[in-house]
């Protein structure tokens, strides 16, 4: 089973979904802005990606600064912020066989299918 955390307004997310389709990879599309991941789901994603909460965050979003987040914020604060404000989650994320990749660039996700 393959899942893409997708934001249709994001060009990288659209490109990644198109790349999956071009490679005949059937993916469940999760519109994570409407279907917000839980704290547990975020922790699982981080483990699958092998990155820290900071690396999964869109730090240039206005809400990041509005929340008072900084490079010194705790992982707990970051996870809560991403759960409360899913637009802070970097996208797209593709999950396949309990591993995940960020689609930045979109071609990165193809490594999951080798």
C-alpha cells in the first residue's frame, strides 16, 4: 500500500502525484490539511522518514513565527504545532512498505519502489 500526503495547491505535491501515476503506482491520496495527522501518526512519519520534527517543518510559513517557534523549540512543541497547524508539515510525503520519502524533489519518492 502506498499513501501520499498531498496538498493540491502545492506544485511539488502535484508533480509527485503525477510522477507516481506515470510510473503506474497506485497511491491513496491523503489530503492532510483536511485529514490532519495525529501526534502518533506524525511520530510514525518521522521514524519512517528518519528525520527530526524540525526537518519536517515549513519554517518559512507565517504561522511558524506567529507561534513563536524557533530553532530552540522542543520536539514536543513542534509536533503539537504541526498537529494544530498542518500547513507547517513539509510536503509531499509518500509512504510505501513502512518507509517514507519527501518529494523534494519529486524524484526522491521513486527510491521507495526500487
